């Protein structure tokens, strides 16, 4: 059995999870893929017959489930180096006011609480070092309501706060927790038929997640708890990407000009470029006169 440190992927059979697994296998990572659906895991395994890819079918709905998962990982005898959690349900659409309270409760049970119980029981398995990473991947609606998916928006916003809290609490134990926030649905094999052109590819999100895991903390300031997918274009290459697969929100003219200058800059070191983009994203987040958010634009 290989002793290579493992990347644990939670929710590995979902669209985002499959994208992370694809990117990790392509990068030569040893992966432990975890999901509840054993058949879907087996189908995923068959896609990568030569990869260092282990499967573990396990639910993740309660502290008991998470404790059993942690015990199974310990029994496997493989050292965990990082975790990427892509947990999320398949909630139905509809106006929040038109649906019973159970819809919101079920959404929180599927999209939020599994992240908490997983973190509680997996943190002790991670080594306390500057190389230890725990990354959550969040979906749309966390910053602005996703029209027709209000319950998902509330869960996404709650996940952002959970990530901030875990970020603060875990760093005392030497674990870096971050949330990669993807403010659009993903495109994958099962969603290309109805996907919009601006939706990011699941594999692209997987590559961004891996790049974020590998990024060293800057000399000053530390790592942010939340990183927007659209602001991580520089992480997959030492050169500037001309265009991101996910459009930015409308920005003030000064910010747009600075952003354009960064895009045109040749051979800017990735770390310096990302620091500049993080600063620009801070300015971008402030509302400006005439700004109106339109979920359908």
C-alpha cells in the first residue's frame, strides 16, 4: 500500500467533488474519495483505474457518522495531509415564502451541518503544521440571494460564517481553514445540457481548489478565510489569465482599470499578483452608486 499522504475529498460524487477528484488525479495526488453513494463511488473509481484513488462509502449527517468516518480513516493507516469538503444537497427550487419551514431546515441539514461535524472529527487527524489545509467549497447565493433558491442562499451565507469561525478556531491548532466561494452553478457531465456559458467547469474549480491548498501564506497579513473563485485566476499559473471562466460583479471604473492593468501585466509572480487581486476584490465588494444586483444578468 502506498504511504503517500492523502487528500481527503468529501462529497466526491457530486459535481464539485468529481471536479476536485479529476484535478487531484491529474496532479498525481493520492486521494481518498468519500461519499454516501457506494455505486457512484465505484463508477468514479472506474474512471481512473491507474490512479492512487481509494473509496470510502460513508454518510455524513451527524456527529456519529463523522466519528465513524474518522475511525475508518485511522484504520486505513494512511496519513492525511489535506481535506477538501464539497458537501451539498440537491434542494428543490421555489420561493422561500411558498414552502414550509422544513425545506429550509432540510437544506441546512444537507448543506451546512455536515461541514461542521466533519471538521469536528477530522481536524484531530490532520498534522499541526503550516502545510495542513482544510478547504470548504461553497456554492452560489452566499453574498446575494439566488433567485428561486432562497433556502440555498441562506445555507450558503451560513457556510461563509461557519468558515470564518472555523478559520479563527483552527489556526490555533496549526490548521488553515478556508472557503472557496463559487458564485455560480457548476458545469459538469450531468449539467452541460442546461448550463449557462458563464458557469465554471467543475474541473476548473477543482484545479483552483488544489492551487489554493498549495499556496503559501503571504509574509504579512495571513490567509483570508474566504476566497472568491473569480479572484483566484492567478493561482493556476504564474502568468495572468486573460479571462476568468466566471465574470466579476460590476466594479467602479477605478477598480476596473486596475484590474485590467493586472490582466495585461507580463510574468507577474503569482503570489504578488494574488495579493493585488485580493486587495482589488476588497474594493470591489463595496457598493458604488448605481450598482444593482441582478441574479439573471
